[in-house]
């Protein structure tokens, strides 16, 4: 027995001398009761800036975990959206509203994903121009200033990095497998984690689905959703009104942004603003109501700090994760605009209705990533999602339209899609109907 022991010690000494040491197991530190969230303990998870170890640096992620450590169904991690939204602030609103029935069965855990909350990247000008919006077109100057501020570090805030952080969190919690509940961009994170670590996922909930493919169609699916949803609300006339207003006033990107925002806060399109009336009055030559609606939507989205939803992280993640007409995020800046124009010119007018080519080329997703400095691209996932999955989506959601959920369902053999009629974005926390929340509870509790 002594010879193997001596050999092992000699090997350990040699490895230490060469600078090779095994990484310590991830751990939660600085544990204390979460302020304002009874029954939860807050901690810090330290993760490397670069999980390959080639670039030094450490990030300190905030984690909140329920105190029922012996919950019969194990851990349920709630993944917030954006990208750019921290997880801890949703504890009260989401857990109490959306997961009331699941709280005793699961140990619920949330985290501030890298680049969010206290760790926000905080690009001042880009934040001021976009606020909480995906679709407000920022200036090239603001985008370029953000990329310059972050420098090479911007390569370490993609979804693959968040997936690696989640795996560190799983190890720190000491669980072999867990369940995930992703909302909006959190669905993309959940999909990517389940594709990378299928044996560690028991169940997956996707609420307001971003499909795993990472491809952008320049808004074609979203434009069709606007026409369908407005048609269901006020008939074909107001869809025609919108189309005429877009072309007459050249307001496509602004209208697309405001209507998408309204689908989140008021999927009826009548409670706060008479959207059909504003569209029709503008068609008749009176823009008073429409301009007030656009101003209010811009104001409501603009008054959001980086700690609430960080646009620097939004750009870092989506520009690296998604594919655009110019290719992936490593494409040189020269030539991107020409490739975008060529791709837009190939779109048929009917596929853009009720919007136009200027909306496809000028919406915020495109305008945030077009001038973003070249960054190594995040590899796209391949294969099908093979874990038991429930997809829930509002049929009035314009931020993550129903077509996206159907696209993901086709890649999810063990998936079931529940469509909540009349609901907008984030079904579990926002929908007036309980249908989505009941479906999630039934799925997670095996009812």
C-alpha cells in the first residue's frame, strides 16, 4: 500500500511544481438572509471571467436560494430574461405570483447572471438610448462606445458563459440534477444548458420562448405576429391603418418598438391607450394620439437603469449568440451594411407586411449588433432538446412571438406547448389567465 501512496504524492508534487493544479470545487460564500425575501438565503458565487482559464479575472454572482434544502423535488432554478435582467429582484413578484404551488415541493434558486445587477457592464450612452427596449434603434456612436469600453472582455458575456456559470452553481449546490424555469431570454439559457448538460436537467419550463437556433429573420416572424394580433384585437382595418401609417410617416421602427412594448404591459391594446383609434386617426391625418402613444412607450422604456436591465450585456450576449445577414459576430465591420441591404432587398413585400424594408433594416436588434465590434462568435448549438419540456406562450406576445415557440417545439421531442389566449409576454407572472400557471404547476408537480 505504501508504494502507490508514495507514487501518488510524487505525482502531486510534480504537478504542483509545473503549475498545474485542479480547480477548487465551486462554492457559495458570504451567506446571509436575503433582505426583503423571507425564507431565502443570499450568497455569492465566484466564477472565472473566462472559463477556459486563458484570460484572468473573477466575477462575483449573487445567488438567492430557498431555505427548504430538503425539498422533495429538488432544486428549481428560475432564469431571468433580457439578456440583462438580474434574477434576485424577481424573487417577490415571480416566486410568490407564479410559483406559489411549487414553493413547498422545490427549493427555488435565482441568480444574477454575469453582467447584470450589481455586476452590470453599464454603458452609459447605450443605456440612456435604449433603456429596457430590445427594439429602440441606438446610435452607432453609443454602440461603438460600449464595445470600446468593454474591450476584449465583451467576449465573456455570451450565453455559453452563462451556461458554464450555471454548471458551477449546480456543483456549488451539490445536486446531481435540477429543474429549470426560463423566462424570455432565460428560455434560451435553459435550452442551451439542457443541450450541453442533458443528464443534469430533470424538467425544463420555457415561458415566452426564444428558440435555440440563434438565427434572426430581420423581424419577419414578429411582423406577421403584429398583423395577426392586431387583427384579432380590432380586425383587418387597423392592420391596414398600421401599414399606411408606417409608409406615410416612416415610423416603422418606432411603431414596431411601441407595439411590442404594449404587448408586454397591455396585450389588449385598449387599457392604457386606444391603439386602434390612434392608428386610424393617424391614417386620417391626425397624429396627435399616435405621437402621444409613441412618446409614452419611449418614456416608459427609457427610464431603466443598467442595474435593472443592462444594455451592454444585451449587446454582448445577442451579438455573439445570434447570426445576422453579415454572418456571425467575428465578421469585419466593413461590408456588414452592404450584406444587410442585400438581405433586406431579397425579402418579399408581403413577408414584411404591415411593416416595410426600413423596419427590417432599422429595428433595434439589427442596429445594436451591426456596429458592434468584431468578437469571437459563440458556437451555435446543434441537435434536439431531449429533456422533458413544457413550453408556454401568450398568443398576443410580440416580444417572443408564438411562431418562435412552435419553432422550438419542433426541436423538442419531449415537449408540450400550451398557448395562453390573450396573454402577452411572461405568461407565469403577467397573464390575467391562470391557464399558463396551472400548466406549469401540473408539469412540475406531475399532476
